[in-house]
């Protein structure tokens, strides 16, 4: 698996001092329907240790820092790309090449 970051994301990470990206599955189970989707976000050192040591997340080297993926299998394409998108006043991490 080749992990890539867009130039905008690399610039943002250096500017903000971010180095670890977490990919986790979020499930909503209502009596009528069930929704599963991926959440991608930055985590600090303390949360990184929690996800790696307590929850068993896998650590992958990335262009700048590291990427944490859950233990359960995800569908990963040969190239996984992370980017940055601005929505109103917020920055949102985007990804391609990962599916549930």
C-alpha cells in the first residue's frame, strides 16, 4: 500500500504540527436502519497510544508521520491518498482508496 498526501495537506500538517491520522469506523444502529462509515481525523500523542495499545490499531509509516488503521480488514487500493478540503470555516480530511 502506497500512502500519499496532497501538498495542501502536507502544508497544513507542518503548519499545525500534526503527524498522526486515524481512520476509524463509526456505526449508527437504529431500530429501523444501520449506517457504517469511515471517520478520518488527526489525533494527538495520547489518543495515538490509546488506539494502538488498547484497541490494537495498526501503525503504517506515511509521508509525514503515521497512519492508524483498525484491526478489521478494510478494502485498501494499492494507492491511498489523503487530502484537505475547506468547508466554510473548517478543514476536513478527505481520502480515496479506502472502503469498508
